[in-house]
C-alpha cells in the first residue's frame, strides 16, 4: 500500500499531487509531470515553486518503515526484477536506491549485479570496488567482483578476488567452487573458459580470457600476503550475518550441491522478497490514531486533502480556514492558487491507510459526519438564516456571499443537498425579523478568492419560532406559513386588493426610474397576474 504507483517501490519522500495521488518525489522528476502518471489528470503546482513532500505521509513512512527495512525492500525488488530477467528495470530501481542511500552497500551490490547483467562490467566493477572499500571485512563484494572480473576475461584478478573472499570467509563455498572451476579449465586448455556456460557465458569476453591467465600464478600468493591480516578471526564470525539486508543467515553454510549460481540467487531472491513482504503487516501495528489526526479538529481525518505546501487537513476544516484567510493554517504558505482552483481532491493513500488500519474508527467518523449532515439537512429546526434582505416566493434573489460565516452556510446547503436556507431582514433587538422566506439556490458562481455569487429564488414563507446560532451564523426553528382560504365577500375583497396592488406594481415597473430598474435587475420582470389567487396556499412559484 505504501508503494509509489510510478516506480512500484516503497514511497520515498512522498508528494501528493493535485489529483490526490502520491508519488516519490524523485519519481515526479525535477518539476512536475504535466499529467498524473496514474489517473492522467492534469497536474498543477498551485502557487508553490516545486512539489512539496506530504508531511503526514512522510511521518507515517518514517514511523512504519525503518531505513533498514526500506532498503531491504528496495533490494528485494531489484533482485526480483533480476530474477525475472528485467535487468533494465532492476538497474533503474537500483540506480534510484543508490541515489537515495549512497552509503548502503546492499544497494550498490544490487546495482553492480544489474550492471553485470546488462554487460556493463566496468560500471559493475566500480560499484563493487566501492563496496569492497566501504566494507573490507565482508566477503560478498569480493565474491561478486571475482565474477565480474571473470566475465571481463580477467581471470587472474578474478581469482585474486575469490582468494580474498575465502580469506574473509573460509567456508564460503561458492568462491571456492568458482576457483576450482577456473583452475580445472586452466590446466588442460587455457582458452576454453569462454566456452564454459557456467563460468563465462558472455561470448564477448572470450578473447580477453587469455590476457588474464599468465598473470595468475604470480598474483595468487600476492593476494594472500596482502589480505592476511583482516582475514584472521573474521571469516567465521562475519559471514554469519553478512550484509544484513542482503544475506540470509545460514546461506553460506548450506552445502553447495548446485553448481549453478543462478539457482542460488533465485532461492535467495524468493526468500528475501518474502521477508520483505512479511514486514508489511506489522507496520500497521506501529500506527496510532493520533498519526491520522487533523490538526484543526483533532479528530481522525475525514476526507483528507493535502495542500500544495504538503499539509493535510479534513476537507471541511481546511475550507473553513480558507473562508477567513487564503493561507495554510500550519505554515502560512499562500493558498490563493489552491483556493482559486477549488479542486480539493482527497488524498487517496491516506484514505486507504485509514481504511486498512482503523476501519472501525473510520466508519465511526463517517457516521458522525453523516449525523452532522442529517442535522444540517433539517428544514424546520435550526435552519440557517441569512440576515440580509426581504425576499418573496417565486422572486429571484441574487446574493453576493463574502462573509466567512455565510460562505460556510452556503457550502453546507450544497453539501447536505437541501440547497435551501432562510432569508430574513435585520430587526433591531432580535437580530432578525419574525418572518422570512426560504430561498433555494439555483446557481453558484464561485469567485477565485472564495467569494461567490449565488442565484436564489424565493420559496415558502415562514414564521420564526425560536432563534439560535451555529458556527457564527443565525439559525431558527420555524413553521411554514399557509394562506387561509377565504370565500364569498371576503374573497371578492381580496381579489380587489390583488388587482389594485398588481396595477400599482405594474405602474412602478413601467415607470422606468432608477428604483424600478434596480428592482427589475434584481428580481426580474413582474410575474403574470394569477387567475386563481388562492391556488397556491404557500406562495407563488412553490411546488410544495
Ligand atoms: Zn516512486
Ligand atoms: Zn492522479
Ligand atoms: Zn479536521
Ligand atoms: Zn502548509
């Protein structure tokens, strides 16, 4: 799970890009690729100069995966590719590993192996020399060096390397066997080494074989002289653990019945890959809920989003912060561009981690959120009240929303799906009037800085029963108003009043002065006169 979708290795310096996917920073290249390698979404830096590491993910990785395990993982993966014959990919991975941890001999050995598999013997040799220098007491590097030298046709040097390997680990049979093989070949026919499939399978190295052989007799004793001192007392004690991440304990001791080194590596690879896999489940035991907590609400992340500066918050928590200031609440980095983009993609990996580690708590968190949403969806109790203007059923009411509390209110209306809130005018002494009208959001135009132009239309009228507050805005328990139906003389009177009022309104609209034009602009043209004024008891344009 903690793998990078790009290199398929354990994430290294994870960066969460704008689509919500996370990759190793080096995998994204210097800048940012134009599209996400996983979902192909167009990627944006959104106001930061370069991609920033995801702080939470880095912390999780740090906590879960110790460096040794991370390196072991990488080594196992390189080996895996080598076994599958994909030396190029193995080299690419090893290359990355060496870049990330230049001092890790295990990775350098892997890279050497990959180089050798690709026929780049000189480079393999350089790596092996580095390893031998860094760990002069380890036989592994010398053993491999011998093999590469042999492939290069330098048999004398190869023998020297193996000699040294045996001085370090006298019981390391593969080296002994390789030496015996060469010596056996050398005795009758000096030039057949290249033809031997088990030793020098690279045809191109054939002609060079001769060069090496004459040097051999003189160089062999030299090796022993030179390396006499470190070998003493080291071989037996050291070879047991070898390069911790690379060698399985006991490998050296096993009797070498198989002559094919490839087989040996195959076995090792499987063991090591399995070992690396085994470490995975226990990683989760290292995590606690506090590792997955939003720093704003101090609860487990809900719909975590990662800002371009690499900080992670619940989507809602971050939005509420951005209502007030377009800056990261933690590092103060400007998030103007991020806000403008308005695309808060959830951080996929974090969601996956939470689901894998704390499924019960995540479910609880989701239930809590749903309960909040249900409460916010109630359209008679604690309904949000926008205190601004007089509104009427069926009449458009465009609003410019800029106050943080109303941004939150409008967002909630959207999220709950009610798309409704109450509109009341201000009234001295009681914060808002006793009567108001529900408004339904028809369209929202979100502006770059978080303000919005909200197009609403009046729905039902209501009477306020009690007043309250929620997160800075007013709320009310309400009851909807219904017109009493009248008949006879009363209806006639009402009809007359309706006619005369409509005429007045018509005359006002036709007058064309500033006030009427303003009303026309705000609310649209005068509606048609109704045939039956009592047909809709809760107000014109209401379907309920
Ligand atoms: Zn990667
Ligand atoms: Zn993506
Ligand atoms: Zn939060
Ligand atoms: Zn930040």
